[in-house]
C-alpha cells in the first residue's frame, strides 16, 4: 500500500497541542511619558491629529526585474503618519501590502487609492486603518505590490517579486535601502521605531505570510486574513488542477493596471508554462510560491483569521500554516469564523477593532495589556456565538478511527469505531458531472448509492460529537483503469440553524458606522465610515461539513504523475479540509465516497473509471474532542 505524502499534515498533527506562552516582544521598549502615545486602560488613545497628518509617497528599488526591461523594479508606497513624528515622535508602522489598490480595490465598500488633486499624494485611503491608528500614534503604509498601481514591473502571482515587495519597503524603513520621493530626493524614515506590523485579507494577507517567511528584520507581527500559505494548494488539490488553465496568469492580469496588461502579457505566458496545468504536479514554480517550508524563518508573531467555510482560500491554508508555526513555537493567535471569505471587520466589527488595537499596541508599541495571557483561539460555533480555547485543534482532540462498514442491497453502509468484515467490497463509478450538492442528498437512495457514490451513515447520535482538526479518509481501493480521482465528503444529516453559504455568510446593509477620525484630502472627505453587515443563516436538512479530493496519479508523490495499475490495491489517504464542528444529538454523521466530481474541481477528470472499495481497512480518522471514548458515548460504538 502506497501512502507516502508531503503535502498534508500527518495524522499526529491532528492532535497537536502546542501552548502559546505569554510572550513579551523582544524589541519592545517602554513608552516614556511625553515622548510616546498616551495610554489608558492598556491601549493607546487618539491624541494625535489626523487632518494634519503627514502624507508621503516613497519609491524604493527592489532586487528583481520582472519585466526584463533592464531596470530593477521599484516599489511604491503611500505613507500617512502623525505630524508629531516630525518633532521626534517615533512611531511603528501598520502596513497593508496589496496588488489591488487600483483594480479590484479593498474592503466590502470596494475602496481604491486615488490622488484626486494631482499633487502626487494619496487622498483616498481604503479601509479604516489610517483613520483609526494614525491618531493613536501609528504610521499607516499602503504598499503597491511589484507590478501594480504605482510600482513598476509585472505581477508574478506568488513568485519572488510578490514575496519581496513588502520586505523591500521594510528594508527602507530600517535604513537598509534607499528611498526617494517623486523628484528623486532621498528620504529616510527617521520617524520609525523599528517595528512593522502587516495586515490584509486574501492576496494582501498572503503578502504578509510571504514577507514573514523571508525572515526580514523589522517585521514584528502579521495579521493574515483569509490568506494563502501555499499557492499550489490554492490552484491545485493534491495533484488535481482545481482552477482554470493558467489561473496564475489570469489573476496577474486582473491586478495589473489596464494600460499595462498588454505590456505584461509575456510574463503571464511564462506563468502558464511554469504552472504545468497539463499534469497538475508540484515543481520548482510552485516551491517558490510555497511558504510552509519556511516557517522556521518567521520572526514575527502571527494573528491568523480564517473562515472555516471559505471556498476561495480554503481552510487548509490556515491550518497548515498554523501547524507549521506551532512546530517553530511562533507566538500566535487565531480567530476561526463560520463565514466564508470575509474580513473580521465585516463579521465581528466592534470586537475585531478592539482586539486588533490591543494586538498592535502590544507588539508594536510594547504595551503590556495582557492580550498574550488570554486564550489564544476564538471559534465561532454558531452564527455570532463565539467560544475561546487555549489552542487549536482544541485541547483533547485525538485522532479516532471510525470504520466504514458495507451496506446491503444498495443501502447506506454504517460507521463504527469497531472494524467490520474484512472480506467484503463495493464498487461505484467515477462521475465527474456529479455536484457535491447532489452527492450528499438522499443518503438512503439505493439507486444512487452503488452507481456513482458510496454512502455511510451513523445511527442517530446519542450525545454531541465535537471534531477539531484535520479529518482524513483512508480508502483501500482498486480501479479498472489507469487514472481516476478519489474524494471524501463528511456530512451532517439533521436540521438545524447553520451558516449560510449565500454571500459567504453575510449580508451588507445600507446603514454605516464610523471608525477613527475624519479629514479632507485633495477635496475628498476621508470619513472612515463603512456599511454595516449582518450574518445570514439557513436551516437545511443536511450540511456538507468538510471535503477533500486527491489525484490517483499522485498517490506516491506530487512531483511525478504515475499511472495506476488496473486491479492493484492502493492505500489512498484523502485529507479533508480542517474543521471545528459539533454534530448534535439526534443527527447522523455521513461519509460519502466519490471519484471526480464538479463543484470542487473545476477541471474534473472524465475517466468514468470503476472504483472498488475494500473494507478491511477503509475508515475515516476523525479528530474527536475526547477521542474514542467520546465517539462511543455518542453512539459510534
């Protein structure tokens, strides 16, 4: 049986419990009265002006030439800082590095940067960071990723130029690179206190992960929100190509200013060639875009925020990064929401601003406000119902073997911690056109259960069952062809109020609230007001809890595709997306086995192979809080 893998967390990691001890920033200095911000109740107060804040646009030369024009690419960044920083006040930096400031734009209100009066300074500042943090003694920097907006070069979608964009700016902040203004005059950051925190959602948060993985000095903390930790996992799933051909090039095109898209077309062609859509294998192109092996270089603390139901940047991006950081004892914190690809400003606004403020005050101003002595993890159990825990997976979570037992007469099989008959098997046909919604409906439909899926149901639970971690479906299978996919779905059968998938779980209202100070720049009112949101909920008879799929050609290695041998038995491990979920009393746990299917892989294979499942070792490993004893108590005995 072949089970050698490198791209998912080993089973032992399901039960990782690495305590985050109270930590004081190594570079933090006490705040001296009269020379620093005013502190009350453990947080900085808004005592500095915003309307008179200093605004700058600085250009720093990088070490890359993405467009091969013979000139090194230049990183542009817009800075806003308290005027007192011109009179000796040393301030830290909150940095949002992004490719989106002139194209997709930022936040739920879709705000772009803009110089409205043509004076070369930014007048429109997306998001609330500037309005809120500048009056509290911070500089805020909005940095244009190489190849976007006012920076030069071409985007490379997770490649080296992406990864060094923010470190190039941080090097200037710390005196290691030369920066100039629009006229070419050298500018130095003599107002900087040496500490920078990065924050951002999606691609912005990914740039924060990338910068931390370089180990750049001066990056003190990062707050990646819905962020990628490995671009291969974003475009692929264990050997399967899950997005369109040359998705890297397509995304690069979207973030490039329209007047430069034709100019950067050759770079996008190179991205398509490097990504190797033909095989879906891992190669040097993807290794350059994989931050997980570099967790040992991370010097910054990390506050991770992710949606467990995020189908854009899927949840394994947070979990693999979290596991890797735990192994390196990186100080860390986690918010795990039940929504999808959503910023915490839009799913838990007031608490988010309060918590982020305390986090930055601790790590960037050196104020001991106790945040690192509090529980490290917040989990949203139900819409707007939050729990705190010491770590994630939740302490007490243990890998628990639950065996898949064969059904009879086309009916669903069973689930039990006890192994069943080892001499039985069942077959189904790989059906690439089946959607995941269809796959989980009508679990007792005998006509569907043997044709294109196998379904396994527990008895109604006699007690709640809580899983926390990364489930793994372990299948012993043989195939009548040389290629197919293997998929596993974990389902909750039972009606209850759930997070809605509509709008990623939130609905935007017409009303607004305001955060921070307001001012007018270039004739534009920078008021810091944003539309409010509300959670959307649903009540359905079943819920897809988590899922996973692997390419049968990559069972041995992601680097090389190897055809299957018809009729040979294989041990197939299908890692599902990480989860933190409670199955309620009276509900049934379902496991559905499939081949290829639509709705997860946009490029499902058309093999139509017949898959035979052998029940001597086929099972699902669930990270059960309380382990086997809790599983038995819930009725899985």
